[in-house]
C-alpha cells in the first residue's frame, strides 16, 4: 500500500450555477457564484452574473427630468399625436360627416331637412339638439384632433400643416423636459382649455376645430420651463413674440378664443409642474394641480351648458 499522503488528489470540476453542464472557473464579484461566458456581465471590477446586474440596476437611482418625469430622448408622444391628427384629417377626406359629429360646438339644432339652426330650449320635436347641450362632451377633446376640412382648398391643408409643424418643433423640446406622462396630460388639458374658452367666449352654435389650443399650451410650457432652468431667454422671448402675433392674427382669420384658452391652461399646468416642491410630495402635488385644472374646466363647462339648456338662445 502507498502512504496516504502520496495518493493523487481528485480534481474538483466547477460549473456555472445557471448552466450546470458548463464548466466554469470564474466567480461573480458580488455573489461569488461560478458563471460561464454566457452569464458574464462586465462590471467596474471583474464580472457579475445576470441576477446581480439586474439587482444592481433596480437599486440605482433613476435620472429624472427637471419636473420629476422619466427621461426619454425620443419624443414618442409627440409623434403619436401628429399621427393621430393626420389620421383624423384623412378620415375627414373619406367621410366629411365626421367633422359635423366631432367638432367643438356648444349648442345647435338639426332640422328635418338636415340643416343647422340656432338652438332654443324646448325646441320642436322634429328638431334635434346637437353639441354639448345634447351631452356630447367628447367634442371638447375630439375637436382638437380635427382641422379645417379639405373642401376649403389650400387653407384647409395649410391649417393642419402649420399646426403639425408647430407641434413637432415644440413637442421635441417640451416632451423631454417633462417626460411622456406629464407631457400628454399637459397636451390634453390645454386642448380642453381651448374648447372651454371657445364655449365661453364664442357663439354657442359656431363650430370650431384645430390643435392650436394645445399648441399654444405647449408654447406657454416652453416659456415657463425655460425660465425655470435659467436658459437664455432671448430666443424664447422671440418665440413668444411670434406666438402673440399669431394670437393677434388669429383674431381676424380663425378663432383666437381657443388659442387664449390653451395658452392660459398650459401656463397654469406647467407652472405647477415646474415649481412643485421636490421630494416625495412633488408628484402628488403635480397630479393634484392637474386634477384641479380639470375640475375647474368641467365646472365652467357645466355652468355654461346649464345656462344654454335653461334659457336657450334667441332664434
């Protein structure tokens, strides 16, 4: 018999903890388990396994925008909104009656002949009420995705082209500063703000469409955010002068009421975004501000609709 000390030692084969059939001699620098080349992930020092990399990513603090939103470099919401506006315009080309159903209008009557008439409460049975007085409150939002019909010729096409160019220019700046969720909330609230201003400041039977209210809201957001981050205000001020000139020009060409409503709503929402207290209270404060603006817009709409349905309009 050979002495025990001279017996050859049996080599121990180590394998990957995720792939037991794969031999491995490298350990994860965090958990010290063996890992094969397929499971190795480069780290600051050595290699880590897949599980440790995922755990480390969850524990890392995610970067946020100036208002607390998630950082995104691609203006995805802006692109989707442009696509929805374009699809709505194509739908108008195929079915022009879409405009009559989804455009913003406070109150009007449709007679037996299919023509539109001024709204009066207690209208004859063969006249049908349309608009917000008939409970079609969805018009306040859908009208923001419609534009001047193609039957208007060059002006109809120019309306959507100009609005979409402005939406792209502003959206790709404002969306990354806010984050996608906050940006979408701002856009929709500015759209509603424009519709409410239309309801309050124009004749209730007048039909209005366009994304201009939301775009003016984005313009106000651009100004508020630029001041918040301490940006060079000279180009921002030049843009605001252009926006105000657009507002004045719209008084003679299109509806300035919707532009003004979107501008004021966008400014109020963005101010709440930008100046909400930091920390765990920031998101609840911002959400509460958005809900508060929404409640105010709905209340103003309800009061106006109640006036229309109660007193009617002179025919």
